[in-house]
RNA sequence: GGAUGGGUUCCCGAGCGGCCAAAGGGAGCGGACUGUAAAUCCGUUGUCACAGACUACGAUGGUUCGAAUCCAUCCCCAUCCA
């Protein structure tokens, strides 16, 4: 029997060097480059699994930190694993919770052994170690699990970044040792902040550990986009070519194109779903705020030519009305559009790569002002 | 007909002699959103020639250096009594 998880490279675009491939997982194949909708709490907010199939989502995310706190990974395991619990039969990737522990549970002590943090829900104390996180992720049973890493904030000085990165490496080793489930792939996570040499060092160290895939963490944490692109360029030559590369937490349509140009295979981002719930639509010509008064009598579809359920059946005026009235359907329809928009974009991206014209494809979309994503430094 | 309580900026509603263009909420308008503590958050909301002036707190008249705030009359509204 074949390996439960393999990555097969398919084509390298002669024009841009971007690549397509296929990830084989126990719950089906994933064509890359891929965008993964985020379903933190065992649900992609506002979407039913049927909706997700409708927009042709292929793999979605779940979150270790959140599912551990509620409902508890043991309950998910009792339910038959995350797939059965949420009734999603295609692939799932679980994030390790490293990002959450370091970004929102602020009262934490970082030890070599693990991290002590307080729940954002009730303030209760919890301790995560690489081993305990592996236990949780194996209970959840996603197709792909992520190592427990330390995501340094932006900006961080060199020494802090080194400490976080080296700890991430040691934890990666421990995660690997503790991970035994054979129907689940465990990805390592490259760190190194905004320091080119550290990024390279991190890539090399993790490559030696031989993971079936690699996350690129610690980017898109508030730095200017140009710096993120530079880091990707510096890093990529040191990432194994025969393994999938997952740029964590990215992105907006422009970042997806820029990431693919630099060799990224997998992306995830909350923007599509969150913005959808808040009344913002992604389109090839940029962002649209459906609440704006100018759409009051605009009876045209959200985006001409879009094949999503929302665009095929409803007008901008109707969407504006739903958002003004805070009707749930508005959030559902826009989330649907934003996901379909992004997944269709990735379908087009793969086709363009396979036809050796991805360079032109990306340039054209970027020039015509495809949604240019969140700005620079936030927080 | 009598008694009592009220009439405040688009709406609700605080203020009860100067610090009031007037709290707070809603609505309106605009902005933000990148490994989801987000169906959330932020800004703004009388007019203008805008560090100032003007018009505004049911109406009119008055007291006062000064009134949304005090007095008089009137007009409405609510509840209760006949």
C-alpha cells in the first residue's frame, strides 16, 4: 500500500518558475497551489460543509488551541475524530496553537519544556508542550498536523528571534518523536523572523529533520509586504523541492499571487471569511464594501462573471440591505463569494502554471488592482 | 372641566442658571480586517467664510452680566379624576 501522505510535483511554469503539484492524503488529493479556508472551531464560520463543497474547498483548517479548550480534544476523539465530528470528509489541517498561545494568551511563561498560558475564555491555567500538542492533534486526527512552534512577534530583535527559532527547532524534534499516528502527516515550521540568515538556518535545520512538509511561520505578522516577499525569496532556495511549502496565515489575493510566484504551495487566511461576515467582498478589481450607500440601488451582481451562488442569484442592493439589517444571510452569501472567489483564483493560477503563462497571469491581475490585502504594519 | 407628569439635536434619552452645539444609546455616513477571543472594531454625525461666528433645547414674552435650565401666558402630548 502506498504511503498515506505524499507530495507529487507536477509542473513548473516555464515563464515564472511557479509550480503545481498534488498532495495525496487519506481523505483525498489536493491540487497545489491551494488556498485553505480557516475553520478554527470545527466550523468554517457561516458555512455548512455543503456550502464548502459548493465553492470547491478541498482542505480546511482546524485549530488545536481552540478545540482543546472547547469542546476538548477528547470529546472530538470520542465523536470519531474531527472529520466525523464536523461532517467534513475531505482533508483537514490542524494548526498547533502556537500562534494563539503566543499572540492572545498573553499571561504565559515560556520554558524549555513548554508554555504556561491562561485560557482566553475563563482564565484557567494550561500547559502546552510539544508532546501534549501532539497528543491533542492526534486525537483530532487531521490529515496534516503542525508542529508546536514559537511565533515571534513583529518587530523582534535578533536575539529574541534566535531564541524563539532555536526553541522551535528543539520542539520540532520533540514533536516528531512524539508523533506516531501514521495516517497523519506532521509539518515542521520554519521561523527566523525578518532575518535572512536565520530564515536560511531554520530551513536547513528543519530540512535535516525530514518532515513531509513545511510551514513558513512568523510572516504576515505586521511587517511590510515587501519584507515578507524578500524573506520568501531568501528562504525558498533552501527549502526541499519535493516537499510542500505552506505559508501560514496568508493571504489576500495579491499575496497569494506573490507567494505562488516565489514557490509557495499552500496558504490559509481568515480574511476571506472574516471580511465576508463584515460586509467586504474580494473582487478582481479590488475590495468592495457592500454597506456603502452607493449600492443602495445597484441591482447588478456582486461580481460580473463570478460563478458563485451569491453572484449568480443576488444583487449588490440586496446584499447591502442584508448587511444594513444585520441579517445572517448577508454573512453567509459574502463568505461564500469570498471563498469561491479565492478558490477559483487558485484554480486559474494552477491552470496558468500548467500552461506556462503564470507570469503574465499574475502581473495582469496585480496591475488591474486585484484586492491588495491588508496594509502594512498593524497591531 | 379638574389633577399630575412631560415637550431637548434624524430617533430614544440625560442635562435643570455659566465648564452646553448639549452625556449615553440607536440610526446614518465612512474606514479597517492576513496560522479567527471579530456576524467585530474604529472614526464621524447643526450650519458656515470652521483656533471664530451663526442657528438651535414646543411658541411668545420676561428675569439675569449670562437661560435648554428661573417666571408668565399660550399650544401640544400622556396618565388619572369628573
